[in-house]
């Protein structure tokens, strides 16, 4: 066979049955990504004789005699195709994992296809951007800006990895080669609840190429939580690397290490496991009822499980004022129960990693993680290793959304590397991602609210039952967060909360963008709208009369332990005004028949910018001999944009340009500590550490300049790459030479502990059309206003808002991980689990409040997860406004809307 790839001829024959994707990657074309291996996502797109194909669906032998073009050969050697340049100018990516495939698909479109992108891009999924910047790239829109020296902060500067991303050269977790690599595959439980009596490895070990079969007998027995937080007490210790009890369908039972994935898979099929089936419970209400099967009956408060005898992982109860009296005295009241579903993160790069022991005896773990430092700490403790003998790092991460704030694969990687002494790889399939990682917590939320005749709230009460699944990772923190800002954003003299998170024999829930707030906001914001409707007050005015203002306490039962949360800046009033004005503007509407009902809806939300129980980041920066600065941070980059903003902060503080800042990041070998890129802390906390380090180095530069000239260091300023004082103007290069001659290193560090904490605000508005005959829904207008403080990078921040809205629309309208009555996930693939495509996402109009935060770095606040939060709530309010029906079960699918519409309209 002869294969032409990027103009070069290869005669390497593929293996029998090998797909083109794996064949191309083995030839070194690592820009061809694995997102699904089922032809659903488009991350593996290549051109075959100029036509785009999903290479995971093409048998490699069918490329014989054809010309294959991957992203690496798209523009020739070291070239940049005009379309790649367009993606750079528009910054048509965030994590970038889908970008190579997206560019190749877009490159193949003719003029007619470009006029119908809904159809043309249906085979390419982007989970991050919301697609609008991809359209900007095709339209030739330039979103990036230039910045003069020292003015980087506040400008729309491009991501430093952009040129690598559009060429397919940005290194993700598996974009590397390691000699002697062995592959891991996992045997997973077919039962929702069972005890493992025995595992027969005999036939599995006979498979050629199999080196080890690892079971609970080989693994450490210690309990831990897969959730990663700075404070371990936030999560229960209820998980083992490999357990003798399985508690959900899909839990790992054994790990096979082999020379190839095929051999490891065959060995898994040959393992014989003897199970004792145990009773299971899938419904959270049934799980906390008397007599329910106990899922973690052996756990106690010592394991941080609140009440194992009732399957309760965590709970919180509290009241201030008198809610019963407040409801009795109300002129109007509302009560409703809302349910939300399981949602998968669907990051295009699945969980996985590599592990190996290097020549110095250090255990290296290269992982797709948001929390390398916390993962190192957990692994060192679990396997009783000195922390300095464990290195965890990530290259660029292909999406996270909270799903990679977990330690789901690294423990098995370490076990296999230590047991075999060889480098190992574990890469989850898309199906494993659906059945065995984590989801958003499904919740049942009952809200009671009352208001007086003037529209002032008299009572606000939440009753929440959260389903955390088989393990309690993030159960407590998500629950507490869900009942905090959702009601503390409103002033009310009487508030009450009763909230429980419970175990069930379903796959675990975990951290997900918004961290519990989207679930409860649907109920709270519905109640505010229903009270306003009864009083004849506009939804905007109802919120103005009740939302917190500077100086108001931000309180939610039980108590007010907000761990020093302050109004570093306040722009909620501006956000509400911006959305109201935008929604009032007339827009061209499609011609709709009388079957379509039009409605408007809004929702607001507040979010704390840092988790309450600690978030720490260290940073260092030094002036190098080549006159550039080397900035070292711990924050992982997965499309959140922190890599761009860190450089902007440092360049501004040091009066230089971002191209003079080299960034090292997300590697525990660099020293220091970083809690991780989650909880809205990547910029707010780690960015503050960068600012502190850069400002400390600026003082060192001024001190050295003063020493060199015999002048007062306080009289010096930094300007355009120079230290300046009167007639003196010393370039950084001269300062570097002077320091080097004196044996000094111009280096400084900075630390941020994430306190005090500020709050950010978002308001979302929708205009929708609902077809009363079918339940179909069209979004006619989408507007979000955000208070992000001083916006560090407007283009990038707008992208976070657009992407957050798009992802949340998926959860609000159709995404739902379905589990049958035996605990099995029944739609574990993209084609059965509807992730938004280009055609599904409207353009969202984004506005920013004009504020500057007194706490955040250079006036900035976070804006990564909060845009997600108000979307479903605003959509629910718009549907209610259109139809006069309050729908309480999410997602708002047509088949759920139709029965009630039929009852009302016939």
C-alpha cells in the first residue's frame, strides 16, 4: 500500500482493522485528535482528496492511493493558511481541541455551504466557544487588538498558544511519544451494587502482551475522595483505588496493563469476576427513606459522611427570622418544586494520562487535569511517597468545566507504573467518559416565597434534595453553594434552608460549571417572576426592589459564614439596566404563524469569586539574560484564558509587552503551589499572585537602578522596558547585566490566599417563541450583561460568556444523561446525548458593567463559570411568559412542553 500524507508518501501498512485516525497519529500527525471514535464530534477531521472526513470512521487501508491532508500539512511547512490566520484574528477557539478539525472542515466549504453553516458544520462540535467566534473567523472579523508597552491589561490580546493551536501543534495530554509505553484498560462493573467475592486472572494473563492484571489486592486500601479541594475536609473519604464493593454500573473493578490497547481489552473480556449482588437504590427520595439499602453503611462522621444510616452525605439546615410568619403576612406567595437532570461535561479531550519513573526515581504523571498540585498531594499520601518524588503536570487541557477537578485516572496510572516499573497510558473512551466519570448533580428544589403589596420579599425558603450518586465527591460543597448566592443575592428578613445531598447507586456527580447554582436558580428566579406577575410589577422592577446593594449583608441560612466576602465592586444594577435596554430594542423577527407564542424572560445571579475554604496560588517571575521575563504559575490552561491574562498582568506591572513574557505553568516541578483552576479563581487568585510577583520585581528593578546611579529608588518609574528617573533611562538589559555581574538574580515571588473574596454578577435575558402545537422552541434574542470588574481581556471574556450561555442552553433544552431502572447509562455517546452544535446556538449579545474591583488583580473579577448560571432560569421565565404555563422539569424538551400546551390550547 502507498499512502500520501501531506504530500509525502508512506508505505507503512496499517494494522488489520486500524482506523485512519490512529494510523495518522502513529505516523506523528498529532493534530488529528480523538474526541469520540464514533464520527460524532469532528475532532479527527482530515481532508481525503480535498474532502473532509472523520478519520475515526475511515479504515486506514481505504486511504491507499489517496491524498490525505492533516492540519500539519494544511499550509505547507511552517506556513499559515489564510483560514488559520482568520481563526487567529477572530480567536475562533478556547481550549482548541476541536480547532484543527474545525479549520479543515471550514476550508472545504464552498460559497453556498458558507451561507448555511448550520448544516455545513453539523459534524463538528465545539464545547467551549458557543460557535460565534468561529463564524467571525469565516466572516473575516478581527477581534484581537494590539497593545503598546505597559498597556496590555484591558486589551483584547490573543492567546499565546494561538499559532500552535491553529497549526495542530499545541501539545495536549497524549501528544507525545514514550518508548516502551504500555496501555491500561479497565474492567468495569455490570452491577449497580455488588460485593466482589473473587477475580480469576488466569485466562487474562494468557493473552499475548499482557504484563499485569491489577485488582483490589494490589491497590492501597486507604480511603480518599476523587474531588480535589485545598481543604480535604470538604469531601468525604469514601473511595478506594480498587474496591471490594462496587456501587454503580461502570465502577472500575480491575486494570489490565499490556503492550497494546487491543491486548488489554481482550484480557479484560477474559477476566472472571464472582459477584454477590447487593440491593440497590436509584431514587434519592427512596435512598433517604427508612429501610433503604445502605450504600456506605460502614462510613461514619470520621469519614466526613453526615448520616450513613440514611445515605446522607451532607446536609445543611438553618433559618433566620420567621419564614412561616413571613409567608402568612405576605400579600402574595408562590410555592413550586423543580427538578434538574444529570448533565455531562462533554469536554472533547477525555480523562486520561501517562505515568513513568524517570532515571532519578521521580514518578511523573502527565494528566488532563485542572488541579496538578492537589493531585500530587493526594497521590503522595495515598501511595506513601515523598511529595518531592512525585511530579504532576499538564500540557494544554482539552476542556474541563469542573470535570477535571477530580482524580479519576491518576491513581490507576500510578498503581500501574509502580507495579510494572514501565511507562503506562490510560485514555478513557467517550463511552467511559459518560458512564464512569462524573456529572452535574441532579436536584429536586422546592421554593416558597412571599412578598408584600409593594413587592418587597417577606419570606424565601429552599428545600433541596441533591443526588450525588455512588460517591460523595463535591456533594457537600455543591449543596452549600447551591443554597448560598442563589438567595443571598436578595434582601429578605425571613429565610430558611433545608438541604440534603444523598448517595444512590448511580454514577457519581461532581464539580460542574456553576457548582450547584444553576439548579437552584431555576426555582428562585421563577418564584421572583411569579410574585411579580401576581403583583403586576415588571420582572426588572421586582428585582430592583429586592436585590442586594452595597452595604447590604449577603446572607443565606444557616448563618452568615461567608468567610470575608465583600463588594469589591458592584455592577448588578448596571447589568439589570443593560439587559432591560437591550431587550427593549426592536430586532427583525422571523415571520411566524399564529401557532407561535412570544415571551420574554430574565434571571440574575451572584457568585463568590473564590471557594470559601481556601484557595492558594504562588507565582514567581525573573528577568532573564535575553531581556525577557520568565513567569512561572501553577494554573492550568483549558480554554479559560488564564495564560493570556497572566501575561497581561505581568507585562502591565513591568511596563513591557506580552511578547517579552515567557510563561511556564501547571507543573509541580516548577515549585510553589497552586490550588487549581476552578471555583472562578484562575484569574482572581492566581492572577493576584502574578500581580504581586511582578510588582515585587518592579521594586527590585527600581532598587537596582537607584543603586547603580546613587539615587533614591523611590524616584524611579518603569516605562517602556526601561527604569526611568530624570535624565537617567536604564534599559532592562543593562539592569540584567549589572545584576549578573554582581552575582544577583532579578527574581521575585508572589502569593495570594484568595481572601478577602469579592462577588461577580450576571443577568441573562431571552426572547423566545414556543409553538403551541408541537412544543418546539426558537430563541429570538439572547442578551447577557456581566459585572467582571475591570475586564482584563474583553474579547476573551466575551468568549467565556458566549460559551457559557451555549453550554447552559444545552443543559436547559435537551442535554440529559439517562439511566435505566437497573442503573445503566443508556445514552453514552454524542449521537444520543445532544451537545449543542452550530445550528443550536443563537448569537448572544454581551454587555459589561463599568466597574473596577478593589480586591481582584488590577480591578478584575472572574467570569469563567458564572455566565452559565442564569441561563436556564431566564429561559424558564421566558417560556412561562410566552405560554402562561410554569414548566418545572428541566430540560425544557418539546415532548415535555407539548402535553401541557395541548391541555391549555387544544
